[in-house]
């Protein structure tokens, strides 16, 4: 809460600019002087002591933020992700002092096929310009042209890589990956002379390496990611290299015990005599490390002869999928493929039935000056690899819903309405992604599936299907949108929201299989759902629960499907030309698709409970109005509440002025502050009326079924503030 210190200095907010220091390098002297040591558990305990029906009363004091700079931007108090720089910092790490905002909000979704039965896997190692860029802002940030990844259906494992000693993946990446059933690995790396000293310290004996391993397990378990890439790129002494496999085995066993589905992967670097000597293959010099963990990520300078030799190497037998052949997309050194010829490397690797580790695919962003072309460049890159990648399906329960949001955009949309016309980035907002591709049709026709930020139903982008139906093409153009594994209800309601160009008709086609069939290659049955009229009872009930959906030219179509013991595997949009045969250009913008159990059309009765306010920091700043000349009073505070997160897509957080410093000021309307993707949210730089004042903070759950939750179920808490 507010602190009392000597002096009347008013700290002014400094607007964060691109290129500012990441804010994760520990406390500065100024921060330390004003810092109050208080753990997250202690702050939350104090918060929970707040009487439920009482106002929170704040006495405004302008003091330096007491929040740790490694978890909060020191200028704005925005929550940020960060890594650990030193061995001492790792060994002193405590769960009670962890960053509550960097805990993944979404558990690892099951997928089909399971990772363990995938014989040729794909790992992506995200090495992007030093890491912790726009993605470090846990609640998102304004960004005109950020980097994102959205081809999740093609990969199995995502590794967030930096050159810090311990790289903790930003929660936004873990959230996006987990929705798609993709395992997330942090990185433990030692390098150069300093790295060698660290290794000598923690690999000197069993007690030391177990302490480090225990901390890595605790960090992974706390933040909700799934394991580690271990990258030791410095020489090791005889004692240290002898203890390294023991460290790996202990770490792997502990990870498996504490984190379901976890992995520990070793990078091909040090060999069994302690020398730093990259092998570019698995052999007798490094197999001792491979045997102690879940896999090896080879260096990049391999040749096909390395792969041929490994195919007959005894240590490989039965574990071929655990060998990830490294591919540097930047093509540094003497490598196969790379850049827009990365597909050549994958062709050779798959020929010999190995897994692949694609390093730094952000090349498509970093090396292209025009960042506005990022989507085009990214889609081109992954399309070139598609013949050597394998689609896996998230096992999604009903209700299934996706608005195709990629986690960034030029504007922010809600139910077809533009809420804010500014660039933004928050991968936690990313929803289950469709298939993106370009297909040539007979007769010089074509079809493209791509994300488009120009208009959206929810979030920052929609799915745009566009192309040309050639005159000779009489059957519908079939656009495959999803590969899924969704168990259907006996009566399933489908709703899809779209805009289409004139001269075409759009229909939905589903492909299903028997729910009791577990084989991978199964015969799929094509099903055309029944279109429901607007007057249908089911449609009326759905519309009443959702509220008005027909806005800004969007069409809402409801269908139903009556099947028993069936699993949905594929979703298609069929696009048919109206009228006489002729070359017909078309576009269909899909805003959202939803599948619901028709027997569960009711709003959950859960209430947002226990909304509390803590870690309040007051600042003076310029505010949001361009014509404002006087510094505004800025509120910064953390909100925490209870609500079943499995029911929601996100929460909408609002504030409302109840009274101001003058009695003639009337209560104001609800104003949107932002979206939360977990039960904790940091209000930052909110311009409020000068003291004395009374305002209310409000939390609305947006449930996955799409139904409007009555205001009586929202969370509310009033904050009264005065000067001394």
C-alpha cells in the first residue's frame, strides 16, 4: 500500500519507449533506497484480509515503487518477465518471491498424437535479438509490428532461448503454446570463462548439482512450463564432466516427478573428456549425456554422412525421435540449407527419420526491414517447410471456440466493434490457430488461407479465405480450416461469424470419426450440419444468451449436428460460385467459429469472488489526453480475484468514477482498462480524478460459451483515496 517517506518530491511517469532497458537486470541504487521487501505471498495475504464489502482506503503518497524491478517495469509498474543472471541469484530463488504475473494461465493441453508417440518431432528454439523484448510485458504492450509465432500445429516443442544463465519463458509464450498442446522449455546455459567458473562451482559435488537441479525444477513447476534445454558451452574439469550426467539424470528424474509431460534436452557441445567440441551428431563422445536425459539437440554443421552413420549407431536404436538435428535458419557456418532453403535441411533429416530442431526462425523478422510484411514472410517460410512437418491436433473439449486472433494487431476488436485503433501485442490473447496455406487450383485458380488484421470479430485478426474460382471449376472450393480432436455432443450447436464477397455461397463441412477409434490413419466421414432458421428455438435461446451479435456487416449462422460417439477431426469451408460459370474472385472473412453442447445452453452460476486491491503505487504523469498540460493523478494497483479459469476466454477489467473532489461530479460510465488472461491483473497508469475521490474497479468474466454474464456475477471493489 502507500508508503510514507520524507520529502515532497513527486516522481513523474516516464513513458516507456522502444529500446528502453529491459528492466530485468536487478535493482538500481534508486530502487533499493525506496524498496520495501515484501513477498507476493505476504502481499496477497494482506489483500485477503480486506473485508469483502468494505472500501479500500488509500492515502496518497508519492514514493518510489516498492515493487522489485526484475518483476515490474520501474517507470510504469507494468509486470514483466525476466531471467536469472547469476548462480547466486538461482540458488537464492524462492517461490514466495516469484513473479505472480509470469505464471502460465493455461495448462498443457492434450494432443493427438501424444508427444511420446510422435516418431519425428519438431522443436523450435526461439532466439530473438537477445530475448525479453515486447514479449516481456506480461499483460501485453503497444507495438506496431511485433514478432509472433502462430504455426503451432506443425511443432511439438518450443524453447525460449537467451544467453542469460537461466531463461524463464515469458508467460505469454507458454500460454500460446499450451493452448495448442506444445511443450515449452526454458534454457540453462553457461558460456566462456564465466560459464566455466559457474560449472566448477555447481558440478563440484553431488550436493551442489542437486541444489541447482532442485531450483530449476521449482522454477519450472512454479511458472508452469515444461522443462529445460541444458546448454553448457565451455570446458569442464575432470570432476565437473564426471558429474554432468549425474546432474542431468537427477534433473530429469525430478522434472518427470514434479511436472507431467516434462522434458530435459541436452545441447551437443561438451564431450566426455570435458573439451568443448561440437560433434554435430550423437556418438561415443557425447552419448553419456544423451543417456542421462530425454534427448539431444545437435549442433548445426552436420552432413548427410553424420545422419547415415547415426542411423546404425547402437545408442540411437529405439530413441531416434529423441535426437533433434539442429538447423540454424540464419545459415551461419557450413550448413545444409538455412534461410529460404531451410526446407533442404529438413528433407535430408526426415529422409533419415530424425527429429529436427529449428533454431532462430525469427530470421524472417530480423532480416527484413519492412516489418509490416512479417505475416507474408512468415507464412512463406513455413509453407516451404510444410512437406516435412506433421500436423498434430489439440484435444479440445466442448465448448470449442476460436476467433483466429494471432495475439497482435493494428487495432483491438470486441464482437465486431473496434475498441482501440492502435497496434498491440499480447500472445496470451492468441486463440487456437487455423491452417495457413496457399493452394493452386486447376484452371489457374487459387486459394489462400491467412491471418488478416484489417478487420476482426475479436482480438486483432480474422481468418481471410480469398482466391479465384476458375470458370471450369464447377464443384465448391474446399478450404480446410482446422485439424482437431473434439469429442462432439449428441446434439452440437455450431455458430460461425463471417463476411463474404458477393457472388458466392459459403457453407460448413465437418469430417468426423468414431470416438472409439484410436488409430492415427482412420476413415473420415463427411458431415454437413443442418442450417437452423432464425426462428428456431435453439437459435433464439443462443441469441438471447449471447446478446446482439449481428454488427458491422458480420453474419451469424447457426447450425446443428446430431451424432453419437463421434469425434470432429477436420473443419472445412466450402465456397461455391453463384450464377454462370466464369472466373470468380472471392473473399470470405471468418471472424469466429464456436461449437457448443446444445444441452448446456446456460450461463454458469459462478460469481467473481474475493476481488481485492493491493500493491498500490501513485504517480503524477502526462495522462492520456494529448492536449493535457497539467500532470494527472495516476493509479497503479494489482487486482486479484477468484473464478474458475477453465470457464473463461479472458476477463474484461473496467473502472468507474463514483465521486470526485467536487460533489457536483456525477458517477461516470464503465471504462475498459484491459483484458486479463488469469485471475490477477495490474492496473497501470490509470488517470483518475484528483483526491479526494472514490472509484470502483470491476471484473467481468467472458466465458468460453460466448454468453453474457449478468453484472450481478461480476466482481467489484471500491477504492477511496485522499491526500494526507
